[in-house]
């Protein structure tokens, strides 16, 4: 196994050497930090999927004096290098990806924005920046800057798939479902059959919302009653935790439903104040931050509660989460979430 890990790390370094060679002349420290960050990420992934003992040996051998011992430290060094030499769009992109992987959505959005400023005519970078801004938004909506990036990406590369998808989302969020449906229909000729099926569902949902018939050859989806599959969630603080920890008065409580094993974006969420605890809420389609993903369309969700000092709905370092609870829909009883309760 040690040989396998060594080969994996060496392969990563060789790929990085080819990709990041143009940066080496201008900023060797940036490239070294980037290489180390990705190698640490590779080691972390193998720790999850492979043999922990083998990884421990390689990780120990990599912990030389002066070298970052963790991915967080490598990211911090990359941030420091970018502060000293900010004219590195590739570095900002790498930083954005690393921060996003850690759930630090607001910081990731800022990093992608820097990359978009330095590469204003690169459609892929513009789309990454717009999407990062969407994930960092408290209301999960594309704002004016994100929409401007998306539209410019389509000017540079007409038909860009992700830009087209995001444009349709912005149109539907703005209450123009007919425009969203027409925008997404242009993607049908570009995608494979596996992608086309769920895309047609979203198009028909938008058309139904606009009072239009379903696409030809596809049976119309039945209308979903407002508030279908509501989930009652009760949230409280563990008494021992509340006695030990002094929480800031402006701490935010998020109650979140998300896809089990899926992306971190919620399919339903509510925001409350710390002083509201204990509280009981009902999550339904009205709490969905994205019109393309409704609670009523799911058969199962994962429920969590989160204490956030930053007020950011995406998880940040230091946030306190309840143990997740997976629930089949429609839920037959209220779900209880306890914040600060030790893991069983």
C-alpha cells in the first residue's frame, strides 16, 4: 500500500508540474503551496477510501520542519502568498476550490471573484464565480453581479451549458418562468439522454408555473400542492452544553433539510435567533431556496440544526451542528434535533 500511495502522490506532483509550470517563474512559493494543498487533499481522500495505516506513514514522512502539516495550514500559506502577490488568477481559483470544499462559501466566493476580475473573458471562471456567489448568498439567489458574469460568459461563449443553466435559474428566481423554460430548452440538444430526462422535468415545472403546456411528447407533471410533505422539526440546546458554553447573543440558528449524501445546499431552510430556542418549525416548499429543488419532490431528506456565529448558512469553522437525522417523506412525526449533544 505504501508503494501505491507514493505513486499516487508522485502522479499528482507530475500533473501539477505540467499544469502549473507557467506560474513557477513568477511565484514559486504559490506553486509549492498549491502542490502541497492538492497532495494533502489526495492523502485525505485516500485516508477515507484506502488503508489508514499506510496513509499515516506517508503523512508522517511528509511532516518535515517548515512544511504545512494540514490542508488548513497549506490554505493559509496560499492565502498569504496571494496577499503578497495577488496577480495570480490560477492561485485564486485553487484557493476558491479549496475553501469551497471546506464549506467556507463566503471566502470561496471572494476568491473566485478575484479570479474573475483577473480573467474577465474566461467563461468557465465567470461561471465558477457566479456559482460561488450563489452558494454564499443567504437567500440562495443570483444577485446582479452573478447574473452579469453569467451573461458575459454567454457573450464570450454562446451556448455555454453551465452559464445557460444559471441564467435560467436567475430568470425563474425573478418570477419569469416562461423565460427560464425557454432558456433551458436550448440545452436539450446539447446534453445526453440521462441528463435530458431531469432537465425536461425542470423545464416542464417552469412551463407549468407559467401556465404553459408540457413539452411535446412528455406527459405533464401533476401540480404539487403548496406545502406538500411538510416536516415538523423541534430544536433545542443540550442542557450540559448550554451550561458549559457561553454563546454570543447574535448567534444564528439554521434549521436545514438537505439531500442525504448530496450537495451541501439545502432543499429547505429557516433562519432563527438563538433566543428562540427551544423552537418548533415546519419546513415545506415555501422554505426552498431554489425553485428547481422542492421538498415535496423528495422521498427522503436529512435534517440538521446549526449554530452559526457568522450568520452564514454554509457551514463555517466553529459552527455547532446537531447529529443529522434521516427522514422518509412524508414524515409521520416531529423530528427532534439537539444542538451540542455529544455523539453517541
